[in-house]
């Protein structure tokens, strides 16, 4: 939820105090390949860090995005799809790799600024 909240704070720029607290929390909790809500969490976290990269010349974004991108690329299947991490039981069964692959592609392209939501 911090990632989604930070994405909204970055969008509307209400002041730096809360935004800095959210960034600090994200950076104290680096991404790992586990858990429920892996894809939406990192989608919002990467977007928020991308939008706030001017706060530290992109250092936090580059570190966080680099780690998420490596995790995804290391686990990409031969057919091009991306799996769900361990601990992601419900979506694995309900949505399959179509969802996880779509989310991975969105995450990996955030730095390009082409997402319709960013226009």
C-alpha cells in the first residue's frame, strides 16, 4: 500500500514530507521475489520512484528498478511469459501467466514513459 500511496503523492505533489517518508520506507524494504501482490506492489513502487527521481538524481529509482528488472529477467520463461513468485497463490490459479506477464511488461517499461496513464 505504501507503493500505491507514494504513486498518488508523486502525482499530485502535496508536499515533500509524506513523499519523503514513503520513499524512505520503500528503500528500507527492497524488492524480493516473494509474496502476495508482487506485481501491483512493484508496478506502483517503480512508477512512484520514477516520478520522484529528481529528489535524488534517480539513484533510488535506478537501484529499485534495477533489482526488480533483474528479478523478472532471471525468471522469464522460455516462452516469454513471467511466473508468479512463491506466496502468490490466488492470482496464480485465477489469472495465470497472462496477468503476470502483462504486469511484468508494464513494470519493465515504466522508465520509457509510454504508459497511457502517464500521458
